[in-house]
C-alpha cells in the first residue's frame, strides 16, 4: 500500500496527554516505594488499563482510542516524567502493538486481528525483542501442529502485568528440507502451560518495570502463532520496520526523565545568578535530546515511513545522540540540585539511576558507531 493512501481516524490528542499527566501525578507519589522495594508498578498498570491507555494509539477503525503516533510518544514522555519505570514498561508494551498497527494499516490480516483483539480486551504485551536481537536464544522443536519451546528469556519488561508474551526461539536447520537455522518469532499467552515469570529483577535503576526473567519449559506454540522466521544473526528487513516504531517510543521515556531532572534543578537554582552558566549548559543538553527525539518521531511520520536500512541507521544514530544528551542533562541537573539529590528517596537520586538503562536499548553506543561507520564506508553492516 502507498503510504500516502493510509487514512487514520484520530481523536483528541491533547486529551490523552492531559490524562497521562493526571495519572502521572499519582504515579509520582508511588514511585519511591516501588523503587525502594524493587516492586513492579502493578497499581499504575491497573490505572493505565482502566483509562484505556494500552489501546489509545490503535486507530479508531480497529477499535482503539485513535491517538496518533506523535501523541503516543508524548504520553510516554509524560508518564516517564513522573515515573520512569511506569513510562518504560508502558513503552515496551506500546511498540509491539504499534508494529501491528503499521501492518494493519497496510492490509495485513494478522496485524488487523491482533490490534482489534488488543483494543477489544485492553490486552497488555511484554516481549524480549532487544535482548534477543539478531541471535535469540532457546530452542524451537517442530511437533504436530506447532513447536515445543524451551528457553530462558531476560529483560521482559512489564511481564508481571502482561497478558501476551512476544518473543522468539531458534529453530534448528532441517537437513531434509534444506531449511537453514532460523529465528522464529511468535506470540503466546502468559497463561500458557510451561511459562513462569521469575522474581529476580533487582537492579540499579528502572526497578519498577518488573523486567524479570521468564522461563519457557516445553511450551507449545501453535503454527498460527508464528509471525516470522528469519536467518540467525543477520540483519533482516523486519528491523527496518521495528526500529522507526520502537526507538522513538522508548527514547521518549528517558527524555521525560531528563525534563523532570531539569525541573528539579531549576527549582534548586532559582534566584542564583552565579549558576547561570551551568543552567545554560543543562538546557543546551536537554535541547539536544529533544531535537534528536523530535527527528526520530518525524521519521516515523505517523506510520507513513518507508522501511529501509538508511532510516534504521539514522534512528540508531539519533538514539545514541539522545542517550548522551540525556545523561549529560541529568548529571548537570544533579550537580545543580546538590547534596539533597544524593539521598535515597529524593527524585533526583532515582532519576540518576533510571537513565543509566538507556544505554542498553539497541544499539549501545559503540555498536551503533561500528554499524553506522561501516555503512558510511560502504561495508556490510555488522551489529
């Protein structure tokens, strides 16, 4: 389908942002306890579900709330401003849903069925795309009607509050058909026999995301649940769709955290003209982060982008730029807040730890530089 032919019916985008801000103020009050106890933000998830935030960016024609992609990123940023863990877990639900919106808008029947079901039931998704990346782990053994999966999956953000698990496993080469070793992507209910969520998410930051390990012990995955099969360890065109959808949503959470840090710093620096240079430096770094994010969002063009590796390269580069700027913003803000921000329980202390997680989303800085540098030199991209 020509991207210019895509028609999306939207609702009041400002109303969604106002709703996110109102909920976020409550999330901010709870954030300290969730962080201190390394506890999943379960109550916040219930509030998001009651407000239909998990389906807000599904177009109206598929039964969703009709907010556009830019608004979704603004909502993630707003939630992240108030509670980084809730913002990030919500982002990790949102991007696989938006991948299916992209497909549905282009007539893909599986995509339509998925987003319609999510909207009708306010289903919540959790997955492992970034941690599995090009390699994946676990085994998929063909059996009658589907596959038997055994795997140990990590960084499953939002798992304790999710209904559907989106992940992958490695399907061995078939000497009879000549099929090579492949990564098989699929979606399965968390209630499926053999799936167990561990309780081991005890981390430096983003402690409330509930990104526990998930074990899959002889889990049956029907053939109909398989979304795609691709070669192991190689770049695949699916990433040219996923990255322009996922990364702006994820980066939005961290920019929201940086904005919260700046507001804390501005309150601490108010009336202190001798801090003007430091304040200006902090504001410049925040501007860089916001500009990088804005360009990432514009490259999505409300799902009208054309998937290609050049756009993926640009998205990954801007993720690195945003990561550096967010880190610099928060460190300068922490310096301005001073000693009080060093104490446990102060919002700044939590933000300092939470933004460290931004590095781990694909691609980490050095890997992105190698990827982009090789492409600039006309060499094969390596990740």
